C-alpha cells in the first residue's frame, strides 16, 4: 500500500483509493456516514482530527468512492 502517505479529511481522492485497497469487498452504497468516518479514521496514514469531520466531507468521500467504483 501507500506507505508514508498522510491522509487528512480534505484528501478525498487519496482516502477513496485507500478505502478501495483496504476494503475491496465493501460497496460505498452499503456504508453509512458514521461507519464511513470510522473506516477513514482507521486507514493507515490517517493523521487528521476525527472531531473535524462533517457530514459534507463524508458525503464528498462517499460520492467520490461511488464514482470510482462505477
């Protein structure tokens, strides 16, 4: 995987790539926002403050993830 990569909430595309690599069997449509936040926070290299996340950020990540899996 991408060793040394630091992920922050605004790293939407990099987060999506890591989600696809880390959870290849998960479909973004089946993941709720709370679960998505936990998945992102558990990614290797995630460095941001979990308290900074908003629904808008999570929806952006989920939308990008959905588009990338089509």
